[in-house]
C-alpha cells in the first residue's frame, strides 16, 4: 500500500510539471499535431508497449469474451458498467453548472438501478431521459483549463495531463470506489474485478473498428494521436460561444490551400 | 437627397446582410446525403445480390458521391505540391481503391440501419456545408456522423466524413504526413505501403 501511495505522489508531481508546461501551449484549435506532441520520442515506445500488451493480453481476452457471450449478454454487461458510471456524469454536470443534466443523471441512476435491474436495461432512456456522459476532463475544459501536451499512458493509451487528472478524479467519483471505502480488503477485490470487466467489455466493443484502423494505417501511432486530439477538441470552455465554428471546420478548399497549409503546418 | 440616403443605407445594409460567401442550399445538401445513404443501405447492403455485385454497385456509388480528387489532394497536404504528376495520379488511384475496399468490408455494420438526419451547419469554407446525422450502433449510444458537402456549380459531392468528431480527411492527412516525415522513401513509399493494404 505504501508503494502505491508513493507512486501516486510521484504521478501527481509529474502531472503538475506537465500541467504547468501545458500553460506554455496555446489552445489554438489547429495547432499542428507535432506541436501538440513534444514528447513523441517517449510516447512512441510507450505506445509500442501498449500495443504489445494489447496484442498478447487484452485483445485475446476481448476475443474470448466475445466467443463465450452473445450480443444480448454483452449489452446487459455494458449496461451495468454504464450505469455504475452514471454518478460520475452527475457530479460533473453539477460542476459544469448544468442543473438540468444533473437531475437527468440522478433520475437515470435511480430508475435504471432499480427498474432497470442494476442498469441491465436502460428504462430511463425510454422515458426521455437520454444519457449524456461527461467526466472531470470535460469539467476542467469547461473551466477553461488547457489540455496540455499529448501523452501516452502505459496500459491506458492516449491522454493529456488534463485528461489524466480527469481520469483519476473520475475514479474517486466512481461508486465502485466510494461505496466500498469501508473495507479495504473488499474494496481492492471489487476495484480490480470492475477494472478487468470494464476494460475487457470496452475492448470487445472496439475490436472491429480497431482492427480496421490498424489495417489501413501507415503509421498507427499518428492515426491514434490524430483521432484522439480531434476528439478532445470538442471539449470547450464555458465562455466559448462556438463562434470559432466546429473544430473540424478547417479551411478545406483547394483555392485557399496555401493559406490553409501554412496555418496547419507551422512547425 | 433623403431618398438617396435611404437607398445608400439600404444598399449598405444589404451588403452586410448578404453572406460573405455563396451559401450552399442546406435542404438540397441534406437531401443529397440522405439519397446517398439510402441508396447505399437499401440497394447495396440490404439487397439480395451477390457480394461481387454489391462491391461493384458500391464502387460506383462511392465514386459518384465522393470527390476523391479533391479529398486526395487535401489528404496529401504539403506533399501534394512537391509530388510529380505521376505520383499525384497514382496516389489518388490507390487512395480511392483503399477506401472502396475498406468500406465494402464494413457493410455488415450498417445492415438494417438507417441514418437519422438533423439539419445542417454552415462551414467557413467557400461553397461547403455540414450535414448532421446519427446512426444507431449495436451497442451503446448512436454514433454522430457529419458529412462535409461541397457544392461545385450545383453539383454536390461529399468531401469529408466526420465520425464522433474525428474527421477521416484530417486523420489521413496527419497520418500520411507523419509517415512521409519518418520515411526516406517519401510519397513513393507511401503509395507502395497503401497498395499493400488493398
């Protein structure tokens, strides 16, 4: 346990350093990806390690899971995991000053945990209470905190300092963590089981798309980085009125190609 | 005098009110994309014909609906400008084949499904518009799919597909840029690599 604590402390320190480093980066939507990835020389080996870990451990597990279950069962398990995470969304909707979404999340959690049989069935959705997932990373973005440089976390994958802080905070907001606080022994077992089940379930859902992406990619690291950074750029600051347009609305015209290239590829 | 002033004012107001760029007809763009997806799902994916016939129909639809010359040029980025005419031609050809074969393999994912359209969003690029849609997934939430449509003298073509905020064009562009940067073979090596994937 002591080792864990020390590790956690070190991690927080590293993140703080990265966080302050991130202030040097401006939040231009179209910052080039090389600019967003100053640690590429460290990130690539970690990415490669994750790739091997996935290839020999996680992916076979996900395939095995697919082999022994059917679509119906997988959907129920996915539902349970999604329902467990609903309080994370609730807390973060509250932190993003969105009372309506907070109440929807609360109602969804109560309804689906009971009538929906622990989340196996999304009863609330049928009543017009649509799922709207959010997390602490989105909350930090909402508070106008920049995401910082692109980093690849061992075992986890693409991230940024902000997303990593969000990941840890969401862990604390997860009922699996706080509902089992009383008994350290039970808690550890439950947390590890939950982590294992949810990662295998998540990996199974991404099996086909992951294979497709990899097969077509000439540089899988660059593909994943690009997809991740594009997806992150949808998280907006609260006072961003959207006048900057959609993040994918870059200048896409051959007539203006020189200007567009110069803008996108300043390096 | 007063009348003249009013006319000038009206003209000035109209100049401001008029959009800076020739706007694309949103309803028309949406109908265009809707037609493409309906054709794709009803006449190809759900159709009771051989796989070879499906592939042939899809290749035709794909080439009609997407402006691959335009997309290929964008995707190659700054390397387009330094590429020779042969390299450009070869790249577009390979890129087209790769996309057709990739999407043909994904037919099953769209079986019995239907895109739900929800209006358009203006683009800052000239003669272009975004058509918004969602498509149900086997598991979890429906996926958000945005189609970038370019109107060239009334002839509409899809120039980008954005799935859950990830643009296929930008991803390919970044990926190819990284490949070329790390590869002494440059554009030729890229073309060879893409060829091996078809």
